[in-house]
C-alpha cells in the first residue's frame, strides 16, 4: 500500500505535526528517512509532562530540543504544561527561566504556561515578546518566596502587539507589579481574567491605563479595576458587585452586551449598584443577570426603591433582558418590574426560576409579572 501521507509536501506535513506535543512530533523520525528532519522545521513547541513517564525525562528532552543547533525555523507558538502536582518547584523555575532565555521571543505569536495549582511555579521577572498576540497563564507566580528581596522596578513586561490575554490564578508581588503587567499590552482586544492575587490591596485603579481596542472581557477577578474595561463591547462579570475596585464608575460608551453573575452576596445592595452601572451604559442592548446566592425570601437591608431617573439605555436601546436564578423575593420582583416598565424598545424578557419542581408557584410568579405594565408594546415575556 502506498504511503500517501509521506508524499505530502513538507509544509503540509509540518502543519499536521504542529498540532502534536513536541515529543510525539519528534518520535515520527523513526518512520522513515523522509520524516527524519521534519520536526526541525516546526514553528511550534508543545511540552506537556503527560507525554513523559518521568519529569526528569521531560526536562532533559526540553533542554536538548531547545539547544539543537539544527533548529533554524523561528518559533511562533510555545506551550509549557506541568500538570503533575509533584513538588519540584526549584527545577521548574530554573527550566522556565532557561527556556525563556533560549526562545526567540521576538518571533513568538502564541505563548501558554500552565502548571498544577499546588506547584507555585515562578515566571521570569523580565518578559518581552514584541510580536506576541495570544498569552495564556494558569497557576503561575511573579514573585519570590522571600518577598523582601523583590522590588517593583525589577519587573518588566512588554507585549505591544498582544490581542488576547487569558489568566487563571496569577500571583503578583504588589499591586504595582500587577499594574505593570496590565499596562504592558496597550492594544488588547480580549481579556479573560480569573483570580489574580497580590499582597498590597490599596486602590490603584486610577493608575491603570485603558484598553481602547477591547472588544470582549470575561472577568472573574475582583482585582481588575472596572475602569480599564470602559471601552469594551461585550462584558461578562462574575464577582461581588459591592467590591468593584473603582471610586467612580466610568462611562461604557461602546458596551452592547453585559452578563453579570452575583456570587456570595445578598441581592439588595448589588441591584442598586447594578442600576448605577446601567446609568453608565448608554447604548446597552442585551442585559443578562444571574443570582447564584442560595436564598429565598430572606431580605436584609433596605427594600428596593425606584430611582428618580431612568438610565438612557432602558428608554431607547435595551432589546433583551434575561434574569437567571429568579426566586421571586420582593427586591427581585421590584427590579424586574422596573426594567419592564421603563424599557421602551424591549423585544424579549426571559425569566428563569430556580423553583423547578413547584409548578403552581411558577404559575403564580408568571401571573404576577404578567400584570406589570410593559413600557414596550412589542415585548414578549418568557418564563421558564
């Protein structure tokens, strides 16, 4: 049988191999003379310790691969995943710094560093990737065990072309080093932030630069100042609304879609805070909220009171409103009623209740909402 795959041109074979972990791509050299040097022309390096029997073996392989004098193709994509929970932090830190020193970072387009949550691996304090476009960081730290030896000015990050930034659990020394990291990517278009940590908790929100090109943001991180998101077009927030790091809400002049999930808080204060946010979203068209707090009719604090002014987006822009986790307590009902009465161009309002088994209660909730006067004559009320 003819070997049709081996007859393919080198660029196509290299493209196929680029989707494999680097160890598996290198192992194809045993297939035939045709495959012997193909891996040297791969623009990707993908190291995952799951493809090795022992961690020491993976370290030896990485060092040999990066030191090869035969590699002349610029590296465009680099992935380093250490998913084992075995504590070998000093070795991991050394190999990370060593790797960054040998990579041709000026050619890099994609970079992903992922570690097990218990490993606490440390990135170098100086990372400059002039052409990097996508950066994913998971369970890494930019600090030292002895924090007293670290100074903020020692940290330097430079990502002038970065468009997509995702992180999950990144530890910084101080808010200042976090600020430097956030300010190093001026043309960011997509931000996915979850659980950043730093020692100093003073409010530094006024020092952060805006992201003028930001299109999409998914924030699960109370440390990200909401001011830097003011140019975003689509925003997902999963956080405590009362802990938004901002003395004064900015104007979200381009925000069209917003999805907010309330966590670990009662809904009285957050609903008022949410209405303040709507006052700063003049062209908002799609509005989704979800109450994840396990409470029924328990009320703490003041009852809902209609504000004296109606947000501009309600009177002229809002088209869809979706409330997930509706429990029909008085504050929730008054808030939904307010949206229904004051949204002049609303096309659809969807209410999803948490009371799945109680059909009679659901019918009562639907009837109660149906009796509310709609501000829009073309709006459909859907209840699930």
